[in-house]
C-alpha cells in the first residue's frame, strides 16, 4: 500500500479540480480523480481526465481515475471501494464537483427538475460522500493515530450572494456552507479538520458563458483586486490546508474572491 497520503478529488478532470489535483501532487499526495465528462453528443468523454492524469503523473504522483456521478450513492460507494483497493487509505477529501443550472431561469419560472439535479450534485452528493469517507477516516484514525485527515468543500460566493436567475445554485452552495460547519463540529473529536473554500469570479468553463458581464463588473470594481480569479488561486488555498498549515482550525471559510466579500461602500 502507498506510503504517500492519498486524496480523493471530485470533479477534477479540468478547471478548478484539475488545478487542485496538480497542487496536491506537488504537495506529496497520490490522487484519485472523480469525473463525469460528456462529449457534445452525450457520449462519455475521457479526453480531459486522461490529460489531467498525465500531468499529475508527470509531477511524480500516482493518479487513478474513476468515472461516476457524485450525486449517485452507488457511484460514491464505488469511488471509495476503488480508493481502498488501490491505495488502502484516504487522507483528504476535496468536494469540488459542481454544476450550474443548464439554463439560467428566473426563480419564478425555474423547474423542479433543474433544482433536483443541481442540489443532487452540489449538495446531496457531497453530504453523503463526506459521510462515507468520514466513517472510513475515523476507522483509519483508530488504526493510525499519527495520521492527519482533512475534508475540504469548494463552495462559492453564491453561498451568500443572490442570483435570482440561478437560485438552485445559490441554495446548493449555501447548504454546502452549513454542511461544512456540521461536519467540522461532528468530526473535531477525531481530529478531522473540515474547511470551506469560497471562490469568487474564477475563469472556468462555467463562467465562460458570462465572460463579458464579469469583465465589465471587474473593470468597474466589483472586486477590490481587479482581475479574474484563476483555478490555481483556489488550488493554493487547498494546498495550504493539505500541507497542515491550518491544523488548529476547523469549520473555517477561506474566501478566494479578490476581496468581493468585503461589501464595500
């Protein structure tokens, strides 16, 4: 079994997730990447995850990939069972997988179908995946009291910022924020730290569809630091936690948003 610590990162084939797994590889972790990419024709797409795997392995880490829907209980179990069979341990879980509504729709017209999909992936999935992983971490802690275990949730400034044309996304991220507090409280007795990283305007596929809008807002000063955030900005915060630099903290929120949360007058 591997001696390097092992991290599971969901939604990690590209964007913020890809930056996170590369940061963790450089921090001495082996990786299990969860992904669920599709081609425009709706077929499974392995191109992104295969490229990410190559880049991670070039950094000296072992990297395994598991295709699956984080919102599906069976896929959660399969992800954990795969990690156990390949590495025999998990030291860090990063709940990064998330989706926006397929269509931005006014809250007065939004559908239950869209709500259920977004909530299933963004909140229900992480909630119960964390439950499963936390129970495994507790067992490992009893067997290996010298090891340190951590859980990180990637939320969003939308956890507290109203966007009525994608209400289900905002609600899911607000729920993820409370979930962080709940698990931080419950797992503290086992020495398992739980953290929330709250990105702001980050350049990813998700935000590319509203690039012009955010270009204008940034130029006008919506964030004190007048630039787009990069996936690597989020990854550096994950790295600080993974390296043990915040081990006397838990339930902490780290804003990676160019100062958006300051709410300036």
